[in-house]
C-alpha cells in the first residue's frame, strides 16, 4: 500500500536489507492462519539537535524477546543487533519521524507443533498522529479484553489484536473516535492500542496490570508523574467512576498522549489545557524529541 511502502522502500529481513516489494510471506504460515506472531510498535523522532533517535529501543526489543519467549517462538537476535538494523532501515528510507514495526513470524506449519525457526522483519513508515490531534469521543465497547488465563496477556501477540480491531471498528461505526474496553470483571482496562488514565480531584488513576498490556508509553507517563510529583493510583475502576472524572487520556507509542472529550455521552468538565494530561502530553513530547525541559511545579 502506498501509505506504507513504495517501489523504493527497504526493510530488514533476517539480516538482509531488501526491497519491500520483493519480499513475500508463506501462505502456509502459522502467523497467517492462526495469528501466531509477535510484534512491536516503536517510534523514532527528529530530535531538537537535528538527529534521528529511536525512543526507548531497548525496552521495546526486550519486550519483543519476552513476547516471543511467552509464545514459544524461536528468537535468534540480540537487542543490539535489532537496534542497529532499525537505524539502518530508517537511514535507507530517509526516515526521521517514523513508526517502526518489527514482527517475529512463523514458517509454514499447519499443525500446532512447535516451530524450530521463525523469521524477523523490521519495517518503518511515516505516520501522522495515529488518533489525530483533536480530543477524542470515546465509547465503552461491547467487547472485553481477553481472559488473562486464556492468553499470555502481557505478550504483544498478533492474534490478540483481532479483539482490538473489532472494538475499534464498532466504535467508529457508531460515530465515535475510539473504543474503551473493559476486562472480564467489568472494570475499565484499555483502548484497542493504548493504555488510559483519568484525572479526578488532582490525582491520576490508571488500570493496574493483569488485564492490560503494560505499555512502554504508560511506563513513561508514570515516570513523568514521579518527576512532576503527580499522585497516581493503579487499581480497578468502574465505568461509573470514569464518568465522574475531570479528564482522561490515552497513551501509547502510536497514540502518544491524546486527551478525551467524552466517554459515551459524558463530557469531561475540565478544559484540556488545564488538565494534568496536557502537562504530561507536553512533557512527553519534550522527552521524545530530547528538547530540554525543566520539571515545573504543577498546581493541583
């Protein structure tokens, strides 16, 4: 597709830089038939100094390795090798502000027996703001996050995202910008591809791990909160509690930090420029672009 690659686009596939248009996937792969693959979503940014910098590449590639291990997939590359390969892909495609997608996928295997090999590919493309730049109208989805006893829920596995696609498509079909999924017990969990926080009385609240993918951007938001001395509570929260909140936002590698206008028909009363989320959004942008920022005292 033109949005992702053209005749000149180069990707990295198991140690070789190849034209994207010349590569192929085996139609008998477990990944195609069963969603048996793992992946990462990573971003690079043009920094304030004019260089190109991948944001938290070690954390992303460690998670990729852990996801492969969780799914019993062979994984033969070191983090350093994959980081170096990613910079090669960015350079060959003349990309700076880019979205990067490494995937570990399976060979031909129509059985459920373990594979003795897997393939690793790294692709990259320019990406506009994934969820746009305006505040989002969010809908509580009829879909729930998968039962954590049914999956390795902490793994970023391709098959898990059928759930995400269905939830997001449902929300958009009903005129909303994005979905919010609950867990199997009815507590709020996360978006189709992003974690969430909400603000109430000068504090932030976010779903605890266990039923969510523990996002790297989520971890960065928690770091920012510690830096700015913003109180955060991780726990189990109901949709009803969310609908008494002052503000809310999604965070994720693709989504970055993006505020909500509403959940279902409840409009958040606090103006976005006055929210803790907006402060975090600004700090996050400074961090990923390595723009010097000074922690400021936030009046709550």
